[in-house]
């Protein structure tokens, strides 16, 4: 069975990705099995940050690697917080602090101008030096609420309103979210590319 390292320390993400890529018959392992070091995400794009994480994971494990980078882009803010989503309110900021800052920045923005999207980029490297990584992207469109709603999910989920579902991302059942989210869409594209024999 082919082993591939996932550039994550999160068991939940491992289970989610293992399920999404199950038909490939691969065994995914967390990068924390190989290293305690976390590479600095110094790039200004999701693609570059995903590649930084994937190269590090491939390097420390000696295995092919998958990494993802994701965040929220708000149209009225020119795409911010973007790659700084996890630290929008400062280094080490909590989800609640990031959400509070976003609400503050958008407080005078009208409902019809509060459009946003979650973006996820996944990178697959055959080795740390792979010159032609496979890149897959997924987007999930919505808008930003005026107040948090729901208790599922994490990050900006309580503020992200999904019109087709008539609720916030944090009000969705995890099984539903895992089918329609930006990460699910990126994983589907990645699976298609890998399944077509490019791996």
C-alpha cells in the first residue's frame, strides 16, 4: 500500500482526507509522525504556502506529500484576510478575535457588498524536489453575516452564510459541510488528477 504524508497534525483532517482519497488505496500519515517542526508560511499566496508545507513534509518523511492552505477572501476588503486568515487579528489570535476584527472592519458595509469565498489550495508532491507538483483548488461562495451563528466548524464558519443552505457554515452538519466545502471541492479535483494517473 502506497504511503503518503499529509502536511497536518490534525487527526480530523487526516480522517477526512483518507475518506476522500480512499478509492486510491493509499495510507495517509500525519507529518507529526516524522517531525515536530512546523515550516514558516511566509508566502503571499495559498499555492506557495501549500507548497512550502508539502515540501517540508516530503523532506522529513521521504514520502510523497499532500498539503493544503486555505482561508477567507472578502470582496469588499480586496480579498483580505486571505493568507492571513488564521492571524487576521494578530499572531496567535483566537477564532473569536479574528471574527471580531472582521465584523469591526465590515460594520458599515451593506449586506449586498458582504460577498466572500472560502478558498482551499491542495498541493501533491511526489518528492521534496518534485518540479511539477499537482495543484488543486476549491472555492465556496457565501457572504458575511453581522453576527456569529452556529457552533459547528471553526475559524470564520459562524460568520459565513451559505445561501443555498439558508444557514451559516457553523450551522451545517459536519457531513454536509464535508461534501460542499472549499476543502471538499479541492480534494475532489486533487483526487481526479491523481486518479488519472499523474501520481
